[in-house]
C-alpha cells in the first residue's frame, strides 16, 4: 500500500477498514500527549468483527504466530464468540463473530 514505509505499515482489513501501525517516534509527531505504555496500562480495546467463528480463530492464530499473546480465554455466549490477543506493544485486540438472529430478545 502507498502509505507504508519504514515509519508506518498499512494493513488492509477490508474495503472499508485500514489499520495503520506506526513507529513510536513517528506516532509522536501526530500527538501532543505522551505515549502510554500499553504493557502496564490499558489505553484502548480494538474490536473487529469477523464473518464466522472459524474466521475468528484463524485471525487470532495469525496474531499468535506473529508473536501476539492471549490475555484471557475466548468468550462464547452462543450468539457471540470472541477471542482477544495482545499485540507486541501490549494493545488488546478483540476479534468477534456475532449472529444477531440467535441473540436473546431484548426486554
């Protein structure tokens, strides 16, 4: 992708979603605050939906193969299945699949 270089990597998730991963130094040029240490503090939970239970497992397996870790067990609520991983910087990502037709009715 055009926006990738030694300071940034663009990851195309879908036609509508592109994730930009920046070096700490480059990221600091966009902000006026200090950068949080995501290994000791939670600054954000990034959630992405997948189209199936199997896709969730496949994407999280790729994250683990790249060095990600599992901060907690997968969560299966029947109508919703999610698995988190922490990236190398400590940011938490949650990949989930939801079947709204199987969700419990709202009161």
